[in-house]
């Protein structure tokens, strides 16, 4: 199950399929790869922000529910 979660996280971040296999490394960095890496970084940052917002909302809802039930 955890491998499916990791696969989904890599798919959301947009980096699935970009890991080189069988010594298939490129010649070096170019300007376009640096721009692509910054786009990937922005997607990862956006995913982290969304997860943090969702967790804080869940925590707020749990506290609100606990207060209402007391």
C-alpha cells in the first residue's frame, strides 16, 4: 500500500518517469532543465502547502467537535 502512496505522490509532483535507468544520465544541466526543476519544486511546494492546510483543517474540526461534545 505504501508503494502506491509513493507512486501517487511522485505522480502529483510531476517527477515520475524522470529518474534515469541503466546509466542513462544526460550530458549535463542546461537552461531548460533548470527551469523544469524549478517548476517541479513549485509543484512539490504546492503539494506541501495543500497537505499542511488539510491537516490543520482536520485538527481544527477535531478540536471543534471535541468542544461541542463536552
